C-alpha cells in the first residue's frame, strides 16, 4: 500500500469468498494494511489488522508469523 489505493478498496480486493487461496490473500492483505497503519502511527488499527491476520490461521505464511511478532511487541501499547 503506497498510498495510491484507499485502505477500504485495498482490503475489499483481498477479502473475497472463502477458499485456501483467498484466505492466504486475506492474511497477506491485512498484514500489509497493519504495517501501513504502524507507519501512520495508528496503533489500534495495526492491532486490529494483525489480529485479523492471526485469525486466518495461515501459519505457514511469513506474514502470519510477522503479525504474531508485531502483536507481541505491541501488547503493552494498547
């Protein structure tokens, strides 16, 4: 997300009907949205996005592992 696409439009493009591939895309999309939220100093938004990533249970994806690490690091900042 480089600022060229609105957050809602970006997330709408990754959240579609449930399937293995779509759930992977959702995991990845919400991770990058969370990363953008952190860049914008939106801690609550980042927490929400990273929690959504973890909820996908895509445990083999690097974005999932990174979201879990970010959540651990942000826990004291709620």
